[in-house]
């Protein structure tokens, strides 16, 4: 009985620390999706073009994704807590830079700085879960973390739209700066890495050895299929929710900013249930990859359907359903965890997370180019954006199916 009580206490302690780390992740979710609400006022006040909007949204993900390998090294050597505490204050600095921006260049710098500050946010949660929870609970706990962290998406729905409508887009960045500071304080006070089992702490490593370890990872053929698909799945969701959903509702359907915020809030709330749902439905190593491919193709079909829609209700309903179905992405985390030996899990997660967010930067830039080129081609702007997104997602699913699979999956 004493052992069970100790185990329950350790589990509660782990959950309390994880919730603090999730606060940082939730703020990173908010920062990466501000463009959906801020795009219309930024276009009006600073005259941003569709291509510039794509670059504005993508700059965060370029910084976030590009630093994942280094954040993975930092977490391995210094632990999740110290890594996040050292880097996360940049989110506050970046938000303040954005709030005082007087042009596109300053906005880009701000987004890049915020992306650097948020870079370790979810990787820290994932590594913490892999170290502090049983392997068979990884998909469920990771899915719960993704769902809870999606509270950050709610902030950039109706609440942010209301702030912008009542004050300005600059006030929106100031509010996010205050929330980011509060998240950093929660991690400082609540996360205690001295409670981490000694066997799970990484031994100090030099940079050369760590980079050599990444080389070992890329030498495995199945890494490339994982990286290719990761570059487009979450990217497709963030391209809509984090960038184009707001402009689509305003320009295609004539919604007001607060009305748009309500829809974005609805999409975000429903999306919170996707990762926990699919985490619990995880079919295991034998069938997981089939579920991932099926989910990717279903979402691709939804984008293509929206591309040729001109009905507001249809676009709102499909966007909402898509946000739930996109929860299948949590299965990719479980796929990565099962595809590599335990000693490579941290590096594998870092590479996977890097691909997720560099993919977001790429897709937001590509769809910005598509939006800018559409009028000259006689194509409706959002038809070009959505068709490009759906087409890239379908191609990624095909590539994932054809590229080598890890032994555990191919054995299925």
C-alpha cells in the first residue's frame, strides 16, 4: 500500500510539473496562430500583401523549427526546465517588439524572436512525458498535453478578436506578452527537475557528439518518410487555423472581425478534443501507420472540398470537423517513439518537431505565393490556397506510404 501511495504521489507531481510546462506550450500555440485574427488589421494599417502575410506567419515557424535540433541538445544536457527558462523570455521581448512595430521588417524580426523563445516549449513537454510516464501511456498523455495546450488557440479566437476590435492589434501583442511572462513564472515555481529519476537524466555531451548522434538518425532510411509527412500534416492545419481562416471568412464570406473570432474559437475548442481522442484510440504499432495515412488523405479531401466551396456554412462546418480529425497527428508522435531505440528518442523527437514547424513555415510561404499569383491566373484567392494545401498533403501521404518504414511497422 505504501508503494502504491508513493507511486500515486509521483504521478500527481509529474502531472503538476507537466501542466506548468504546458503553460509555455499553450502560449506558443497562441503566438503561432495570431495571424488568423491579426491579418485583416495588419493589411489595413501596414498595407501587407498576401505574400507578406505568409512570410509574417512563417517567420515564427522558421525560427521555431530551425532551432529544434539545438533545443533537443539543450534539453538532453540541461533538462526541460532550465532550457525553457533560459529561452522563453524571448517571447516577451518579441511580443513587445511586435507591439511597437512600424513596418513589415520589424514585424518579421518580432516573429522570429518569438519563434526562438517558443522553440523548446512542446519538445520539453514531450521529452518530460517520455521520461516520467510509462511507455504504454505515452500516446494518451501526449495527446492530453496537446489537447490541454490547445487552450492557447482559444486565446487567439474571440478573446484576441475582441481586444483588437476594442483597442488595436498592438494591444493583442501586449496581452500575449503578459501571459507569456506568467507562463515563465509558473515553470520557474512549479517544475522541479531534481525529482526526475537519476536514470532518466542525460549525461553531459559535447556538441560534436550530439551532432554525430543526429547523423546516425538520418542514416536510418525510415527517418525520411517520417520527416516528409511531418513537414505537411501539422503545417496544413496551422496554415488554415493560424493564417488563412480569418482572411477567408472576412473576404470570401464578409464576416466581421468578432464574428470571425467566434468561428476561430469554435474551431479551436473542437480541435482540443482531437489529440486526446486519437491518443486513446491509438491502434498500436501494427495498424498505426495505416491510420496516419487514412487521416492525412481525409484531411486533404476536406481542403479540396473547401477550395471549390462558396458557402459560408459549409466552410465553417468543414473547418470545424477538420480540426477534430487533425487530432490524428498525435499518432505521428507515437510512431516516432516506436520507430527508434530509447537512446535515440530525444533526438528523434527533435528532428520530428523540426520537420513539423519548418513545414509550417514552408507551407505558409507557398500558400502566400499561391494567393498572390491567383488573381493573375483568374483563380479565387482562397481556392488557390486551399487546393495547394490539400494537394501537398495528399502527395505527402503518398510519399510516406512509398518510402521505407521502420522494422516494427513493416513487420505489420
